[in-house]
């Protein structure tokens, strides 16, 4: 009798469903940890707040997701085992059938899960690649900028060193030239400079010579400045002559002011240039032979200008002979001898006609007189102290003896 085969219950295949949440958490955990790590390595967070946002938060959340993913994976495995154990079986053949069904369901579920994971991995990989590219370019740009700044700083420092070197060379050359010129000035200034200034110049030369040996720009520059000041103080012969002339001019100005003030014209003392302009006017006069003292004296007698006498005395003494003649000369009128004019012999300066002259005793009593209708060679009269001389129509008289 054939044994009856025990029928296996016709059950629907067992399906195993596994959500991809654990894999997604693992992927996002890796991404967030990577973001925090890259931010920390590149230093792109920039501040404490940036560190919290771009390093601490992503890294912490990513670690939490990794831990959660691991926990979910463990729970999924335990769940599968429990499902197998929970299936009611009585025979080995039933177990085999159940296992086969479970295997098929697991394979189908795994294929679906792998397909989902593949797509997710591709998206995540693309995201990470783009992210790393951006970070890499940013880091490279930062490194390039830092390298450019460092190169510029190095170039500036090299230029600064080179400029300092050139400055030292120029200042040293200047110092050598100053020393040579100062030594020559010291030797040649014996005739016009004082001993104190010359001694200061010599001392400055010695300081400059020592400074050159130091090979320090600041020391050489300071010594050169002091040497130049001492050099200029000694000056040149032309400068000494100009200074002497300036001092003499100032002394002449004071003399002129004193003369015009003593002669009752203090207003002229306010502008010493008036005297100089008087002398300039004499030289520029085209109507008088300024080389003839008599002609110049006659001009001044006919055109009285007392301040010209003071100007000549101070600023142009070459015309003093004409002044001396003019001071004793006079035009027609009455002159008291010893008061207006000195005693002596006087002559008219040119031929005269209808000339009357008279000597009296000062009280009006005539001592001598004459009326001359014509005198081509002029008229000559001698007068004594205390007398008076009266002239009419005779023109200009000058003292001849």
C-alpha cells in the first residue's frame, strides 16, 4: 500500500521587504561628516559661528546618521530571522519549501534594493564630486592668492632692500664730495671767513669721515647735513663780498637818514632808497655833462635840491667835487659874507650883460659897485667877512678863490 504523501500547505510565497532607510542614513552620514571634515581642513568656516554651522553641526549630524544606519541594519537582520522562526513548519520538507520561498523573496527584494542603492550612489557620487571640485577650486584659489600676496610681499621687501642699498651708495658718494669740497673751502677761506666758522667746518669734516666708515645710511646722512650747514656758513668769497656790501649798504642807509634828519628833513629818513634814487638820477641825466663838476654844480645851483648833496655824500661820492662847488655858489640876490657865503673871490660862470653888483658894509653903505653892460669872460668880485654882496642880472656865481 503506497504511503500517502503529506500535503504541504499551499501558502503564498514569503516576501522580505527591506527599506533602504539604513543605507540612505549611512550615505548622508558619510556626506555630512565629509562636509564637516573638509570645512575643518580648508579653514573655510572663517569664524566661530561658521565653525559651528559648517563643521560641528554637519559632522555631529552625520555621525548620528551613521550610528542610526548601523542600528537599522542590525534590526533588519534580527527581523528576518524572527520571520523565519515564526513560520509554522512540521516537516523538513515544509522547511525546505519555506526556505526556498524565503530565498526567492529575498533575492527579489535584494535586486530591487540594489537597484535603488545604485541610483542613490550615483546621485550621491555626483554630488560629492561636484562639491569636492568646488572646494578644491576654492582652496586652490585661496592658495594662489596667498602665494601671490607672499610673492608681492617678497618683491616689495627685495625692492626696499635694493632702494636702501642705492640710498647708501648715493649718500656715501655725496659725503665724499662734501668732504673734498669742505677741505678746499677751509683752505681758501682764510681771507674772508672767521676762525670760528672755519674751525666748525673742519670739525664737521672729521665727523663726516668717521660716518663714512660706519657704512650706515642714517649716520652718514646726519653727518652730511651738518657738514653742509657748516660749509654754507663759511660761504664763498663772492658771498662774503656780497655780505660785506650788504652791511656797508645798511651803514650808508643809516648815515643818510642821520644827515637828512640833522638837516631838518626827517621825512626823507623813512625811505633810505630816496638817496640811492638821487644818485641814479644824476647818472641818467642827459642834459648835463656829469663828468664836468662845474657844469653839474651850476645845474644844482640853478635847480636847488639840497637832499642831493646828502645823497652824493653817502651813495655816490664821485660827484662830491660838484657838490663842493655848488655849496659855495649862488644866484642873483643879497648874500651876507660869512653867513650865506664864505669870504673869497667869486666869478660869474658865463658871459653876462647888464650885470650890476654891489659891495656894502652890511649896513647899506656902498663900498664898491659896478654896472657892466657886457662881459664875455664873466665878472669877478672879491668879498670879505662882514660885507654884503648884492647882484642883479649877473646869473650864477661860483667861488674861484
